[in-house]
């Protein structure tokens, strides 16, 4: 259906009417310190909120065997979250429109030193146009927008004339297995909308991500005899240098990729964690590096992992020490392929119109060099995967924050999109 001006204006006014409550709801969500493995309480909160609104509820654990047997599954580890997935299901009286998944994740990355924040990381302070807090922008403001965009229709006695799944997942920041589990559970729709903080733009493409750990072994001796030993930490820097050479080579492969070739540096390697050694006066006998690297859409995680292994193996054979003590590589988190959204889908056209009505500006699209759960729906469900959300600053950094004005515009666009994509009926 195409929204007439009267209905469009009613929806816009309804979002405005509920926006103070939406901000309060968002603040409640940010207060949950839902780092990996500690998402149970926020998922209970989401379950209650959706149940109170009349959704048919489903709460389920991840199926490790099913995930590990799927080509899009990432490796399981001791750190893998055991928190449940929560889905609220809206079913219409008559299925006359197109179905939709609204997805968000509740897991957040660690805060780092609290003293480096202006406000406590899980204290959702509002200052001017900004709402602060770890995981607020990424992506509890989007999570709340999913719920309140649906509420905006109900407030004017309407509801979608199609099935809508409101999905709340975990493991987005570590493996992507939460979104994959909803796919394996059987949730399917005609399109998916994920309001990640994307500067009010549509993500046209995003990279895949591979996590891996490298362990370097040394030979411990007292520092007075260090020439007779082998320093694992020093040796690890040689491994990093080789990885940087690989990163540079992978970036040259952007040529001929329309969504990437104009980016200065689409493939980023991050050495995110390093630990090693046991004693300041002993030559360290071990060092571990935790790394993340991006891969282009169309490159499987398995192929990327094979190239990393082969690259480091070839390097080790040229190094006097590593030739007899090669570094050990394991893959321990994200093992996910990227995706590209082909232009021209009806879902994109509907979102573009909703965005224009909400912001007064045409919808722009761009490539983002990070992981997005949209890959599950694009690659395995073969449906339009629309990742579109509010403006933010410092996600994964100190003083993470989202623009309140942008949240309102995006929620308005989402409510208009739902109404047109799904159609509406009396609530």
C-alpha cells in the first residue's frame, strides 16, 4: 500500500507523542551492563516488555551443534554467551501485507577503564542532543526504536497487516551466532530491518570478519643470559609485521569492487589483545595475540582462514627461529562472510520514501567496514537486508553516544516503512 498524507501525518505525530517514553525505555536498557555472557537480565526485560504488549513470545537457547554444522556458524568457545534469544511475534487478523523481521542485539563490548568516561558507562545521561552509555548507540537505541515504531501504529489503533518478528539477539559483537540461530529456528520474512547506528544511511555493503588467535612460544632463561633464550614477545612483533604486509596486500584487492574500490582502506587488521610472559626478569616463553581482520563479500571465512594459515606458515619457514617453532593459529570468534545489497529492491524503495518523509532528504547508501547481522538474511534467507539507523559517536569507545534528534527521525522513518511495507489493519 502507499500511505496517504493523512495516515502519514498521524504516524509522524504518534512517534512524537511516544518519544519521551521511548527515551526512558532506552535509558532502562542502557542500565543493563549486558557484556558478553551477561545478557540474561536485559533479555528478561525485553521478554516482559514484548509480552506486555501482546506479542506471542518465543525464548530459546542456541543450538551449538546446529550452529557449528552451518557454513555461517562461528566457532564456539568457553566465552560464548548462554543467554537466550527472544522473539516477539505479531500476527495480523488477515495476512494481506508483506512480512518483516525487526532485529536488534543486546550484547555490548567491554567499557575499558571507567575513569576515562565522562559519565559512568552504564549511566544513560542525556546532555543536549546526546544520550550516553555503553551499548546505547550500538545498539539499544535501535532496539527501542524497533519496539516503539510498532507502538506508534498501535497508538493510532492500527497494526501491521502482516507477520512481524521483533528479534532480540546476543553474540552480535563476537560471533554473529545469535542472528544465525533465529535463521536456524525457522524465522523467515519478506525483508529485515536492523537499526544499527549507520548515520541515517542504508548500508550497501559490509565486510565479513574473521577472528583468530596466534600463540608464539619462546625459550625462557634468566635475563642475564637472554642471548641464549628466545623472547616470545619480541618474536610476536615479527608476526604482526607479516600480518600488516598481508593486510596491505588484501587492500590492493579492492580494485574492481564497486562498493570498496573508492575506500582508502576497506580491509582493517586489528591486533586487539596481546598478553605474554610470566616474570619481568625472565625471557618470556609465550605470547598470545588476538586479532580481527575484515574480508570482502564473496570471500568465505574458510578461504580467508586458509590464507592466513598458509601465509604465516610460509613466513615461519623464512624465519630462523620460527622455522623450528612455528606460531600456532586458531580461529576463535567471528567466522563470517560479508554481503552486498543489490540496488533496486522494493523494500529499499519503500525505505527511501519513508526516510524522505521523515527527514526531508533523499536516502544515501554506503559501505561499512564492520560486521553486521544483516549478512545472515542477505546470504542465507536471500531477502532484502536493510541496515539503517541513527547517527552516533564513539561506538566501542569512551563516551559512546547517540543523537536524540536522529533517533526520532529514524524511528519515524521506521514506523512509516512498517506501515507501507506490511500494510495496516485495525488494531
